[in-house]
């Protein structure tokens, strides 16, 4: 399950980067059905595999603050991702960079199982 989850993460983040690039280079391509639908399918699968991993690992039995931190960072990532796709100029690239920082944070929290790993 972990390998599947990691593969979906790779596909989801790659798709996000690709959609941001398309929004700059060929915005009309974002209206293509499979390009507009696939992120929703991937992200639903990502959440499903994430929940399965949480319950398989019995991670809710102990200190689960790191899971809450990942969920909060995920919400921020989604918001910044939407901004990166809809804004123009500096705001677009700041949101894009912020979204990628959220992904990096989520990854580090997943590895360290500590929301405050940087302290």
C-alpha cells in the first residue's frame, strides 16, 4: 500500500507541475477532459491510500499530531495550488513555490512522524 501511495503522490505532484506549466504555455489544454478530471481521481486515490495507511499502521493509537499537521498542510497545498493555477505573474509563482514547499513539508513530516521536525 505504501508503494502505491508513493506512486500516486509522484503522479499527483507531477500532474500539478504539468498543469501549472500548461496554464502558462497552453491554457486552452486545461479544458481537455482527461486533464481536468485526472487530478481529482488521483487525489481521491491519494487520500484513500493515505487513510488506509493510517489505519494499517495503527497510527491513531499514539501521538497523531503529525497526521493532523499533514492534513492542515494538505489544505494549504490545495489552496495554494488553486491560486497557482488561477493567478498570473508574481502571485502565481509565489503560490506555486508555496505549494511545493507544502509538499516537501508533508513528505518530511511523513518520514519523521513529527510535525516540528525542523526545531
